C-alpha cells in the first residue's frame, strides 16, 4: 500500500498505463509541459514526449473526435476535458458517434476511449467550472460512466477504463483532488466497472452517493453514529452506468430506508433513477419515503462563497437528512 491523494492516484495510473501499453496516449488542453490545469499529468510530457502526451487546441469537439478516430485505428486514447462544463461541445461526438459505434457495426467496431473530466462544485469556480453533468450521459446506452470517491478506486477504475473496449466517461470530483487521501494498492490493481462498494455497513438506513458526496456521506455517518446512535450504511456507487442494481437492492433490504445524495440539480438528476428502481423493485422492503439530498434547481453553482455553501450538500446537511429519515 502507498498513501496517495486522489490526483496522485490518477497521475500515477496514467503513468503506469502509458508505460505498459504503447497504444495509450493522453490528449487535452495544457496536458503537456504545463501538466494539466490541475497538474494531473505533471511530468508525463517530459517522460513520454509530445507524441504521447499531446497539447490540444481549445476545441473539445476535436479532442474527442480525434480520440474516437484514434481508438478506431487501434490506439487507446485518454482525452482530458479540463472541466466537465466544457464537455458540451463534444456531446454529439460522444453520444452519436462513440456510444453507438459498437451497436451500429453489430459488434465489429469498438471505441476504447476514456474521457476524463473534472466535475463538481465547492472550489469557488462559479457557473462554468463547477457543473455536474453525469445525468446527461447516464441516459445514453453504449457509454460507461464512472465516478471514483477514493484514491484506491481512482486507480483501479481508471486502469479498468483504459483497458475497456468501449467508451468510458471518467468523472473526477475535483474538490477532492488533494483533500481526499488514502491507501492505494500497488501492482496491477483494478476495480471492475459496474460494481458498487459498501463503504460503511449499517442497519438503520442506507445512504447512496458517489464522488465527493460519498466521501461526505461517510463523514456524516460517523457523526450521527457518535451523536445519535444511528447506524447508517453508506454505499459508494462508483459506477453510474451500468450501476450496481444488486448492491442497491440488497442494501435497502437490510435497512428499509434510503437517502440518495448528489450535488447536481435535483430534478431529473441521476438519483431519480435510483429512487425509481427502489420504488419499483423494493417497495415492500421500504419503511419510509425514498429521500434525496441534492443541489437546488438553479442554473449553476454560485461564485459567492455563502451562496456556494447554500448550494452544495456537505456532511452537516447529510447528517441532518439522516436524522430526519431515521426518525420517520
């Protein structure tokens, strides 16, 4: 085991995959000598050169379109989109080209493409540097959508994504890049895409979350355990598409109450699908309403620190929601 931050786990995994497989390359804005806007690729240009760590123009459509072409030619591109809010110019390429290629060709063509995006709020970035866009892409068959919450999962899931034969959107909670630390297994360690993690076992209710919110949910669960004697189970989804339906249902059958936490807007957020599955397939097991704790339905995360705090879920808000649901 080695202690790493989230960003260190991502950087070291890209380094190892570049060294392991000559087909792997990284392309994105400022990923070369600058090392990326968050320094996720720091040192990789010097190690692998400009043919494998490629600085791209400010043109997300072209970054992804070029990645698709390279993937179809047998390479393994990792396309970095600096902020999730910048991915929208490439939406057509992702949804209409990358996601549908295997289906359209009856399985003859694959697109082994990873698209890394820093997502989420809490960094004072305002509207265009704080968006959570995962719900747009979880509606699209043919894609995989992955969001790690720990350094170990960042390493294991990114390695699985690079080796996957089809396109993976890899959303990284940038608020946790340097604030989340943990043990990371060494060696050729992978985490399977599509498998959730029971981050904390419990008996009184289940909290379903991902990314930064899974980290916050663990803090909140420990808080209510100490102050209120509430034993909350925390399920870190890790993969949103395909999500782990079996772990979701098994957890609710143990606890009978569900709190779903995500920082995106509430309406039509990914948690609505989880709530629908619980209502449809675990109705008889429920002992309370399926609750959601989310960001509000406003166009973006405000720049003002007090308003940003109002928008974002945090451990105290999650703890309050746990107490309210436990008392139902």
